[in-house]
C-alpha cells in the first residue's frame, strides 16, 4: 500500500494507493507523477483502475502507466522504480481519497 497527492482545483488531496508492484519480489522505491483526465468531481478519483497500457525497464528505470477507472477517470503516469518489471495487480489499482 502506498499513497500520493492529487492537485485538484487549487488544493492538494491525499490519496491511498494499493495494487502497484514491481516484479514478484516487491520494490525498494517507486514513484510516479502524471496527468489525470476526465475528472469532473473529486470523488470520481475513487475506484479500481485497470491498465490501458503499461511499460517499464528492468532494474532501476522509468516507465509509463496508462489506467482508467469505472468512472472514466484516466491517469497517465510517468514512473521511476528500483526493482524489476512494473506490473499492476490482477485486480487492478485501487485509489481512494484519504
């Protein structure tokens, strides 16, 4: 489980994130930043995101995740990891406002 922040309408909102992994053995460090699309109401950020596209490099590297939830909110994130291959959990990534 991890966390993050969303900058929405001039304020920062804390988020809980669960379901991102790097390889089968976990990771030492993982970070991402990116853009959120089709977010009209803050509560629509909550949900389970499925991968539209994901790519990463082995070892310490950079990648991209493009994922969408059931409300149509899309997140295109640029990632940096120290670990192996970036993957989403089979059930997707869950994001909730803290």
